[in-house]
C-alpha cells in the first residue's frame, strides 16, 4: 500500500510538472514606487543572508511562480498543500531552514519526505539554472523569515 501511494504521488508530481513551466509565465506585476519614508525615518530592511540581494529575492519569486513550477506543490505564496509543506512558517521538516540548506535541498530534491506524500525531484523537476535555484532559495528564505 505504501508503494502504491508513493508511485501515485510520483505520477501526480509528473502530471503537475507538465502543466507548469514553459514560456507561459504569469504576467509580471508592475513595479510600484515605495511610499516615501517620513523625514528622518528609514524603512526597515530585512537582514538577508550573506551573498543574497533583494534582486535575487525578486527573481526567485518570479521563478517560484513561473518556470520553477514550485507553486504547483507549495501553492501560491508558498503556503503549502497536500503535496508539499508550508514554506511561510518557521517549521522545517527536511532541513534546518538556513539559506544554504534551502539551496542544497532544491538542488538535490527530497526523495523521502518526512511528512508529505509527494517527493521533490532535483530542482523540482524544472529546467532551471543553478543561479535560478539560488534566487528561489533566497525567496523561500524570506518567506519563513518575515519578508
């Protein structure tokens, strides 16, 4: 029975993966100008991990919701679903939640998930570059660290 569930999960992942990606990414939202800060007050900035930039986080969100097809299992905004865990909380099931561990997890996949029935292929089964993996990891890190 456990093998049947695993094979069904694998099949479901391949079906979902075939629905996403490609050249049909959702339209990019127009950039909005940030509201000017009151005089003498700076807007609070998130302390990103070393080597991570705000541009990487923005690119990561685009890849997460587009070519990376991450949203097919983790759902929009990374809130999790029946196939994959919530990425917006501080509970990490398969890794420690550091930026480096997120990068490694995306690169290698999750062949034996702790809780969810769907395994994750390396790079989520998507044809994304290592740089895009780093960007997705930056975005995912911000989801659980109060972006």
